[in-house]
C-alpha cells in the first residue's frame, strides 16, 4: 500500500509541474509569457497560433482535473495508512 501511495505521489508532483509549465506558456489576454514560444503568430499566421493556444487550454484542463483527482485519491489513501 505504501508503494502505491509513493507512486501516486510522484505522479501527482509530475502532473503539478507539467500544469505549472502549461499555464506559464499560455498566452493571456495581454501577451504575457506566451510570447516565449517565438513569433508563431507572425510566421505561421493567426489561425495556427489560435489552434496552439486552444490545444494548450484543453491540455491544461485535462491536467488540472487529473491533478485534482490524484490529490483527492492520495488524501483518502493516506488517511487509511
């Protein structure tokens, strides 16, 4: 049981780090740190940049839900040890 908790904890931390990275790379309402990725809007056109931004938003939602579920499972499992 402890091995399961440790494994889920490591996965939870990795998902958390990926979630923070995705949030940083997203383009906000005003061009924040999203411009780190380069001149995607000028080179590929505006539609390509929008599709990349939409993909990042969907992936962020999936990772946020995964992080929440993993955190709740770890809370329940750690209470039973």
